[in-house]
């Protein structure tokens, strides 16, 4: 049940395009909220709230370096989503494989 709970929080956090953009930026490395706010037409306070949602979902962690609070991406919740999606991926890959087999058989039968 814990995984479902964290998946709910993860998906809710990822539902917002600003938060997804923040995560994408953090793929390049740690950043302060001010640095994360630069590409957006949002206040630093608004971006800080987005960072808080990402932190609550476990998608990022924050640490302090001197006077700066730095955010960094945490991969575990994304791995949890990948594991959850794996069953669906296997289902669709199996269906595509069967469709490919049918198409090959039809092509072999064609004059």
C-alpha cells in the first residue's frame, strides 16, 4: 500500500508542467530555488511552492550549502513509476509482437 500512496503523490506532483520542467532542470545538477525560477514568469515564492510539492512527493531533496538551499532530483519515485508501468509495457509489447506475427503471416500469404 505504501507504493500506491507514493505513486499517488508522485503522479500528482508530476501533473503540473512547471514541476516537470523543474525536474528536467535538476537533471543537469543541483540548483537553488532562485536558479530554478529563472526560466519561468513566476515569483521565486511560487517556484518555492512547486519545489515543496516535489519534495513532499519525494522527487527532490533539499540541502543547505553555506547560505544556499539546493534542490536535487531523487530517482526512487521515478523508478517506482517505471516498475508500475512495466506490467503495462509488457502487455503492449506482447500485443505488438502478436500483431507483427499476424502481419508477417499475411504478407507471406500475399501473392
